[in-house]
């Protein structure tokens, strides 16, 4: 059972819950979070339970001060528009979560967002994400042309597709790049002269050529 008494700690600023292998009643979660208006950091680890956590709208209403929201392995179905009400968020992570609808346009309201982690999440990035001018770190399950407008990105982790070559060179501020690649063609990164760290995963070494796509990098 969840510790319902936590809801009485009105000055609590950080909460980490590992939900174990048993599914959690969402009503319990909602009841507990409603009493935590000062919460700044919330981490819910649902990887073992695959909990149906359909209460993000309640979290947004009950914990308006949140700056760091990290949910791993939950069955969310969708991300509600209310997520945009968490205007103080600097870090949003929905890693390994089942999300069946595209992310809401209200993400564009998160103008303080610096890190967005959607690792192993298959959903479209909203075009309005370009309003998040402070977004410097992004992990995403697959690439989309929306990425080309995020010129402030310094760190990017993405599953690479053939279409990446069309807009890849526009991300000139990147210092860290992690590509999960299934096949060729290889993205052209020679113009990304700020890069200091490159990771290319998913290919055997004999498949990785030493072609022009890395020529010109200085370090």
C-alpha cells in the first residue's frame, strides 16, 4: 500500500516511489499527491509494475510547484493538456512509458524546460515545442523534422532514420550526439563543429565506414 500519510507532509519538496511488482490503485496515488503542494521533485518508478498511471492531470493540479517530473515504465495512455500548467518544470522524463496519443501542444507552455527524456516512447513531438527556447537536452524514440527547429539543443539522443540527412546539419550547437542506427545512409555531421562526444549504437563496427560524414570534426 502507498503511504497515504505522506499527503500530510505539506512542506515535502522531494518524493521518490519505487512501485515494485504490484500494480498500484491510481486512486491511492491521486489521494496521496493531492496533499503535496510544495513538491518540487517527483520520481515514480513503475518499470516492474507497469502501473496504469492515468493521473497526470491530477499531478499538474495538485503539485503546481514541480520542477522535476520523472516517470519510468508507466502505462500513461496519453499525456493530458494539463501538463502545460507545470510552468516551473525544468526536467520532464517519461522514459519507457506506454503513450498512445501524440504529445499535447501545451508542452509549448513549458518555457523553462531544459531536459526532455522520451526514451523508448513512440509518440510525435508537437510543433509547438519550438517555443521551449531553453531546451538543451533531448532523448527521443524516433526522429522528426521538428528537431531541426530546436537550435538551442546541446545534447541529443535519437533513433536515426533515412530522413535525418535532410535537416541534420541545422543542429549546429550540439556538443553531444547519440545515434541509434538500424541501417545506412549515415547522417552528415561534418558541419557540427561544436561536437565533443559522438555515440553511434546499433551497428557492428565493420558496418561503420570512415566516410565524409565525420570528416571535419576537430575533436
